[in-house]
C-alpha cells in the first residue's frame, strides 16, 4: 500500500456527500416524499377483488361480431 493512499470516491458520490453536508435534512425529506407515493400497505383483499372483476378484452376492440 502506498504511503499517501486514500480510498477512491467518484464525482457523483462526492457531489451527494456535499449536498448532505450543506442540507442535513435532505435525506429525511427524501424518505418523507418516498412515503407519499411508494411505501404503502397493500390491501390484498381489494387487489384480489379487482383481479376477479376484470373483464377480458378482445384483441381488436373495434371488430364487430361476425
């Protein structure tokens, strides 16, 4: 190992680290925003009802019955 060796950090990692240093609340706000859209409890019963109520669609919807 060289005498003045230090671990490599990519430019993207350095940029993200500098953002987090400038705004310590950034990560908390990101998690809060993610919770609005993604981290939801799934209602399995409603999902199953939706699948059962689905009506199959014809491959070409504008085709008249012959």
